[in-house]
C-alpha cells in the first residue's frame, strides 16, 4: 500500500490557497467608488491621468464574482480529491480532480494562482503516476519440482 501523504498535504495547501481566493473575491465585491476617486486625486496631484471610478469599481466587482466562482470550484475539487485519496484505489480519480482544480484556479486569476496551480499539478501527477508496490517476493508462485 502506497502512502499518499505528500499528495494529501499538497492538496490541502492548495485548497486553503484557493479558499483565500474566495476571501479575496469577497473583498473585491466591496470596492468603494469613493476610495477610487481619492486614489484618482492623488494620481492627478502627482501628474498621472485619472481613471473612471465607475468603470474601475465595475471591473473589480466582475473580478470578485469570477474569483469567487472559480475559487469555490477549485476548493471543492481539491477537497474532494484529498478525500478520495483516503482510499488508495481512487488515486487516478483524485489526480484528475487535482488537475481540474488547478485549471479552475488558473482560470480564476491567471498568474496570481501560480502557486496553487503548481501544487495541484504536482499532486495530480503524483496521484496518477505512483502505483501501489507489488510484492518483490514471488515465492508463492514458484513451483518446486522433486529431484
């Protein structure tokens, strides 16, 4: 029986990171237009160009919604993948779920989810490639002939 401790740990860490993506998405939902206008005033004082506060707030809200959706999908898939690793026979299904969670997390925030992506891809490869050990002692199958 192969111990799947490394895959479990990588999956749990990645699930926690994608859970933090949900929290970040919730924060983006509450972007205030007045804060963006204050940032615009500071940028104009330093000689920069002003941004449309309404558009920036709308983009932050859209980013927050997509971040929540895709991070929730990635968190659920990673958690189910870790749960399936408890049964050693379901390691391939767990590896596929890890790959799906990595893709969902990467779709959510692209480059910001690179650590999450790498952890889940490594866990997925390990879950699929590592096979249970076969007994090296095949003496039970050897027939002895009398001399």
